[in-house]
C-alpha cells in the first residue's frame, strides 16, 4: 500500500478535476490522506471530497484536516480567535473525516506574511486546540525552524508532524530530542540536486518517523520540474527513500502504513 499523507486536492489547480486524480490514485489500491491547506473555503472543499469519496472511491481512505496556513492567518491577532472557535465547531460536526490540525507554523519566506510574533501566537493557539481535541499537529516551517521550535517545545506531548522536511541533520536531531512522537514528511524535494543536505539528514533517521507525501500540486518530481504535481507521483518519493535508506520498497510501504495509522489514529 502506498500512501500520500499530505496533498492539496482542494486547491484551485486540482479541485476542478479531483475525481480524476483520485481515480488515478486508486487504480492499484492506494490510500490517500488529504490536507485541508489554509482557509475556510479549502476546509469545506476537503470535507466535501472526503464525504463523497466514501461512495465514489471506497477503495481509498480519504481523510482531511483543518486549520490556517501561516501565510493565511490574519495580521490582526484579534481577528484570529473567532476563526479558532469556527474551526472547533467545524471539527465537532465532521469528526469522522478530520484527523489532524494543520498545516500551521512559521513561514518567513514571504515578506508580506504576518510578523513572526503574530505567527508564533497563532501557532500556540493551534497547538492548544490540537491538545484539547487530542489531534496531531502538522507543521509548516519555512525559513523559521528555531522560531517554530520555540513554541512547539511547550507541546512535546503532542504528535508532531513536520511536513515537507526542508532542514538539515542538526535540526532533525533537535526535533528527535524534543518530540517523542515525531513524524517527518518526505516529498519529492529529496530528489532535487540542491537537497543534498536534506538527504544527508535522512540517512540516520529512524524509519518509525518516516511519512511520504506529495504536497501536490506543489513540489513535483525532479523529472517534472515546472509542471503540476499530483498524488500519484508519491511513487517517486518511495523510490528515492528506498535508495537513501537502503530499504526494500515492500518494507518501506509497511513502515509508512504503520506510521500513518499511528499518527492519524485510523
């Protein structure tokens, strides 16, 4: 069984034809775990996909998550608390489909983003909600590893999933030391020529922490750079991980399946 633990069929690029992408993904009995991305519109689209898939794609387990991406949180912190209440209500109405709070964290890449302080305060509130609802917390951390850790170190009891791992060996060691229930999501980035340090960080990782994801429509395989990614391309992640970890694919599939079930409690 091959699993994509983080994808974005609810984005404008993929939602218009999401049934085709699920059909392609399900042809050989794969499983997909779906990400809700950023805002209320995307949250509702993912719940729609998850509900419809029970009938339309019974061979695939489609789940979703809810929250706000750090690039999409309000700049004014007073506007954030009402969103928090709305999302908790949304979760309680759709428990069967929602398996995590994500993707939240710190993103310093874009200058127009809210300040780091605002993002940190939002991350703290998200982590508190994850703790309250007993859900894992998926982290988006871009150019802000230590600012992220500064908040998360107070939530080491949570299941912490670093999505689209971008960091090096010392950051991985810091995460392993801090979070007993750590998961690391590997994307097609591990193929990229510029990602040698990321590959090096994975050489010593314990396989119990590994997850596989596409982040589609973003981060396509190396041979398709500049094109649109899709969930079926998670096979490239498996192939590269087998090479990096010196492991047979059938063994990697079993490990990722077990890790995913433990993370999402499915």
